[in-house]
C-alpha cells in the first residue's frame, strides 16, 4: 500500500473508525492543493519528499 492508498483509506474511513495515519504522511498531503490530493503521483511525491527531509535531520 502506497502513501496515496494509506491517506485515502484514512480520509474515507467511517466516523466511528479509529484508523490513524502518521503526522509525517498527513502533514505533507494536507499541504497539497485539494485537487492535487487526488493525484497518486502528487501524494506519493509529497510523502516521499517529507520522508527524505526528515531522514536528513
């Protein structure tokens, strides 16, 4: 499962679900324009960039 699938599984979860995603995924995806959140490439790229940035620190 890639970042796009993880994000949308979380975003589309039922209200009673306790499913969570890490802030390291939530933050970069939510910084995208709403229409870009529906692009698998954009979501995966944002998540990968955030991961690479955090790995460098």
